[in-house]
């Protein structure tokens, strides 16, 4: 069996107990064939030169972890710059937040070239290479330019916006042309796939060969939708382990008299946090029976802290929480508990399980794994209700959630009220269907489906 090579911006050691679902799933695949995981080490080398970075290779069982350091300038231009100030906002439809600094693209190319150069030294002739996410769009093109002939697949974890939005990126043609160096390009949803298909036909004159195969730039690429899932069994096991049970009991004791609502995400403007807080505020105004009772715990774990847009967002959220707590709070009840901290992964399922309602209301999200984790952690006999944004990729699969438009404050408040009042039978019926869905299309299904399609995608 061919060896699997996974390439992503960050590398997780799959043998570590704290590794998340994706690391576990990719780890499984890597273990099965004995694999290589390649990416940035997370270290910024002081005094390093642009485009240069030492390679570190270590063994974790039968998986080789190969990582490259970046210098300060490359980290600033490639990671903070092009990846997170251009691609992340634009791919999440936020042209207003994009910063098209002319210096970023040079660093983005340089780091992709550096990765390609270092990766080439590690490759075996029959390797199958799987590249992940927006940081590494041009990697295959760089590898091909260095003579790489192995099969290469790409999976985009974030949304692909429609052509008029994508075209705002000055290098949009170059980026999309780079995708044709892959054998397979995977997206989260059919909607993303449609955006790809429309873009390449309209902007690159691509020929549609049927079954999502496209020919342009003298190359043929296979595209597909592969909605990512979670490791349901791993998450269920976490739910029944001590840390999660302790967390559940503690929260039940603290909040037993309250109706608990929960939001968990990285602090990011794509997640719709201000809009969610306003919807919760509207709920308290419109449905006063929730006063002294409904409590929203919002975990916003620190993310990309060295970027200004994230600091602004934090300030906005702290202001909103202060205003809502100030207006509605009582000596013995605070409507919102806002935590700008990371909750230990082992405790998360306990928190999910104690919540009556989860608010997963991003303005735009590739998939959203929190929605799936919440479902996996529920007690099927007395499950909580998922309020889910129609703009999360997960909404295409999780139809039994209460789907909302997060821009519609009143509509979202109404859905939250409906969730809080939902009778047990309806909660059970919805949860059963949702659980079936995340079980059938779990992360192992996703990985196998992608790798099978990559194996079948013949390059011409
Ligand atoms: C990208 C795409 C796509 C969050 N807070 C804490 C914490 N988390 C964990 C969750 C979940 C993960 O982080 C977040 O995954 P999401 O899918 O919700 O969102 P992104 O990080 O934006 O991920 C997304 C995903 O890639 C996969 O393709 O679904 O659309 O944007 O696992 O549990 N974990 C811990 N403490 C926290 O405070 N331990």
C-alpha cells in the first residue's frame, strides 16, 4: 500500500492524548500505511533568512513528523499576512476586513516554495500526498515545478466564495490556476463545489468534462465535495471519561436552576459572536420569562492574537457582554458568562452535555465541528437542542437542527426560544436523526472517501 503524506500548516502529534478529531483521523490513516506528516514547526527562527528554514524530523511510532521553522518575516507575510489577512477574510466573504498588502504574496510564495523544497527531500516514489487548507494552495504547483509526479490531493477546510467575491483577490487567477496542479481538489459542501465550477468556467474558460472534472490550463482536475466529520466514537468515549463527567456534575450543581445555553469557538469574526450576543439580548427582551433563568456561557478561545482585527473583536464582545449583563443582570444572576480562555478538550463534552441549547451561529463557516461535537455529547434520553446557522457548511447535513439566519436578530431570538421550549419527544426525535447523520458521515468516512477519490483521479 502506498505511503500517505499529509501536509498542513501545523502538524499535530497524533499519539498525543489531547489531539483533536482531525489529528486522530489523519493519525489513523498515517499509522495504517506508516506515514509522513509535514508542516510548519510553529517556531519562529530568530535571525533566519526569508525562504530558509531548518527541517526537523522525528519519529512518532510508525509516523514521521517533519517540520520546518519560519523566519519572522516569512511568518508575518505568509501566515499573518496572505493566509489570514487576505485568504481567510475573503474566503469568509469579508472583503471589508481583507488587507491586500503588496508584500504578502511574496512571502506566501516563498514559504510554499520552501515547504516544497524541503518536502521533496522526504518523498518516496509511490507516496500519496494530501495537502490541507488555504495556507498551501500553490504547494502542488511548486512541487510539480520541482519534478514531483506523485498523486497530490488538496482539501479546503474553509468555504470557497462565489466568483465575484473571489475575484477581489488580486492574485485570484494565479491561485485558481494553482489548483489545477492537484489531481483532486476537495471542498466541504456542494455549494463550495458549485462556486469552483462556476469560477473555472467563467474566468478560466474551463471545459466541464462531467462528474466534476474540469480541463483548463492544459491540465485536468477532479473536484468533489467531502463534508468533514468528527470521530464520534472518540468523542463519545471522552464524554464518558472522568474529566467530562466531573465537568458535567460541577456545572449541573452550579447551574441546576438555570437554563443553560452554550457557545464554544475560537474567537473569530467568522463565528458571528456579536450577532449572537444581540440575539440573546433580544431573547431576554422579547421573552422575559427567561430573565433570572437563561444563562449563556460563551467560550471564545484565544486565536491569532497578534492580529488587530481579533483585538477589536474582543473589545466589541467585552463591551456587549458588559452592556447586557449591566442591563439585565441581578445580584444572583448574570445573563452572560464570557470566557476568553481555552477549555481543556477532555472537559468540553461535559460542558456540551449540560447545555440545553447550543448556539452555533457563524456568519460563514466551512463546516463547523462544534455543532457535531455537541450532538455527539448529548444524552439521547434528554438531549439538548442545536441552533445552527444556515451559513455553516454543517447546515447542509444537519437539517434537524433549528436553522437560523444569524444576521436576523429577532428570528434567531425566536429560534432560541423555540429551542428552550422544545418538548422532550421532539428533542429526542431530532437528536436521533442528527446523531445518525454524524455517525454515518464521520471523520473516517470523510478520510476514506477523499483518499479513494484521490486514488481514482487519473491525472492528464
Ligand atoms: C476550520 C474551519 C471546519 C474550540 N474552542 C475550544 C476548542 N475548540 C475546538 C472545537 C473544535 C475545533 O476547536 C473548532 O473546529 P470548527 O470546525 O468549529 O472551526 P475552525 O477552528 O474554524 O476550523 C471549519 C474545520 O476547519 C474542519 O475542517 O469545520 O469550518 O473554519 O474541535 O472543539 N477546543 C478546546 N478548548 C476550547 O476552548 N479544547
